[in-house]
C-alpha cells in the first residue's frame, strides 16, 4: 500500500505537524511560508524549476525564485506593513511614486519593491518551449521602432552587457509611448521613471552565475530561447491601451 502526500498529511493531521516533523523537502516549506505573505504574495513559478533547461538551469531557478525573490517580497511586506495606507495600493503603484513614500522606508521599497515587481514580471515573460521570433503586435512594433528584430536584440543585449554590476535590461514604452531599450541599475524599475516595462532581463549574477559563471554575454544570448512572446505581447497591448 502506498500513500501519496495528501493521504500522508491527513494521516498526520495537517501540514503544520508534517512540516514541523521535517517530512517535506525544504523547498515546499519555503513555498508554503511564502504564499502566506501579505499584502504582496509570492507568485509561484508558472512552470517547473527545471522547465527552462538547458538555457536556465534548475538550481539557478530554485535559488532565484525561492531565496532572492522571496527575500524581496518579505522585505517589501515588512516595509509596507509599517504604513497601513500603503497596503491598499498595488506594488506597481507604490514603486511608481517613490517620492511620496515615508523616508524611513523609501530605499527599502525602492530596492525590494523593485525586486518584487521586476521578478513577478520576469517569471511570466519566460516559458519552456518558447523563444524564437516575436509574433503579433509586438513583432510589428519592434520592427518599426528598431528596424528589425535582430537590431532590437543587439540593443537589448548591449544594455545588459554594459550594465556595470547588477541591474536589468529593458524594452519599455516611454512617456511618449515610444518603444525604447534602456538599462537600470540594482532593482530600479522603469516604472520609477514614468516608463512601462514591456519585458526585462535580469543581469544580476544570481540570475546566471551557477551555469554561465562570469560569461554574462552567453547568458544574454541563451535567454532569448525562453522568452514568452505571448506574455510580452499581452504586456505591450496593456501598455498601449
Ligand atoms: Mn534576480
């Protein structure tokens, strides 16, 4: 007779007991704790940790999502929970107006709110069996703004490789509704500059070092194989609407 996890839980009388007994792998514990966060929840990965192999390895995805992202979320929530008036806003709204934030949490929210919003997008704009050429409206918009998809790719990779230290490369819709490629340091979001992030690539070492070591350019090139153009297209449609 074999028990699945659910039966096993019922047998033990609930997950708290099972968790306390150390019967789960550490990951599922981290996920369980993370999902209870308020006001901002940790978004689960919409695919398995190993789904982006061979381009992005399983271990990187586990650390990136379960450690780095969870930590941004926790610190953002700690800061926001000090000021109940912030808890009714979306994370995007909060980081779009840093100047209005209480000074004692402004830097914390800039870093961790940026980290939260950037990564919540990042998991969605990647997918297994994705990549290739863009399709739909975003394909036309990229071709008209940059001349061709390849020219856009070069500009986007350049923004990533020229970013000194940690940061992001972005395709944004700027405040005059033009597509543009920019880089930002740390966890700064284009939202902090009045621009809308259509897609972004994380060029922090934590995003690639386990597999690509110091070779950021190789990671930037491989990343195109996991771009979820359906999601990017959706974000573009929302931005121009
Ligand atoms: Mn990251």
